[in-house]
C-alpha cells in the first residue's frame, strides 16, 4: 500500500489552522482531518487533553477514486505544525465534526512529548512516543461540555489544515511508536500485516446487493458518500481491509436504527448494507475484541 509523507513546504500556506472535536475520523480531499488518541476529561476543570499528531503513525486516507493509502507525519513536521498553530493565533479556533465553527473552546496548553515515560502525557495515562503533539483545551460552552463531551459523543482531537504530500522514501529511518528506529519498508510490512480479509460472505453479499441496486436504479436518492462507495467496493471485491477500516465499520453501528429502511424509501438500509450490513458490523465488533481494541 502506498505511503505518503505530509510535509510543510510553504509556511504561509501549510500547517494546522483549526482544532476539530470529533467522534470519528473525517476524510476530506487534500485537507488533513485526522482523529487520534481518545480525549481524557477533567470534569471539575472542564479540560480535555489528548494527542494531536503522533510521529510516524500510519493513517489511512482515501484517494478521490476511493483507493486507500497511508500518510505519516515525521517528528520535525509535527514540531513545526505545533509552533505555527500558536504563532498564527489559532488556539481559539475550534470546530465540531469539521462542520461548525464554535466559540467557547480555547487551547490552554500545547506541548511536544520529550520523554515518553516522564512526560506529563504519561502521568495522565497516555502511552505515546517522543515527538507526539499533545494539547489541553478548556471547554466553556455548556452544551458542548455536558451533551457532547461528558455524553461521550466527542472522543478526540482532529486537525484541520493543509500539507503537501510526497512519496515516503524507502530506506529512511523513522522514530516509530515504540521509540526505536525502523525503516519505512518495515513500516509498510507492519501495515500489510494489519490488514484482514476474513470477514463473512454475508458482509460481501450485503455490499454487493447495495451496489447492484444503486447501479440498476441510478442512485435516485443520492445515497452513499465517496467513502461509503469505497467501503462497499472493498467488501464486494473481498479486498483486505485495515484495522482503521474495521474500526469505522464498528462505529457505523450507531446507524443501526436505520438498517430496515427499504431501499425504495430512503438511504438507511442501503448505507447499512454498503458497510457490510449486520454480518459485517458483528464481524467488526468481534474482530476488534479479538485484537484487544475494545472490551
């Protein structure tokens, strides 16, 4: 799978412009919107803390055609991004789900982890490597704090910004999340090892059924996003899917209430089947438990 490195080539153009508060990773063409480590909330202080960017962590993205690739951020780029974010006075710029700009949220603290064992991040319970960009924010808005953060709707930071993507050079040394030195070839091998194709035939059949109906009926209700079409094609073609994709399938469970909507009456049933239907969602949950990703 292709791996691209995100870099800051033009400091006037590239970098992070806003901090999003999201429930799931958002995918936007050419613009970075990545969800990372879950936030830790301090109820009495109305403070949330989390990782913004982790060096050399492969992150799944989609091309406009729906093909998956990975991007990585090097430690130097992360450091420069954190610096430019504050230099541009963007500490008060926040969005919800990359859709709505909201007041009442401001960055209190921003720092780069220098020692994975002794850093404040470790004290707070985060297991992140040297070079990780950490952030703490104060949430003044009552609705965002009570309904969205305490209610569990929002779970992580997600940057909004623009970076140039270049081909990651093979043979280059990376820091890696373990803190040791690994080559990009080893990183790619690890990515491939973290792909799975043992999902049930039922998930494949559900995706095929949704795609066939949309083709035969010319998608009258404009159902499915580009990501939804990409997911359905992956499952229909029995392609290996990444751990991040499995997490997205599991998170799609929140739309279960729409699974029985007839194809002719709306998009709910179509979208459910495109993501593997009940067979696919159950498999995703089981696979994540097997891998120790959820309890």
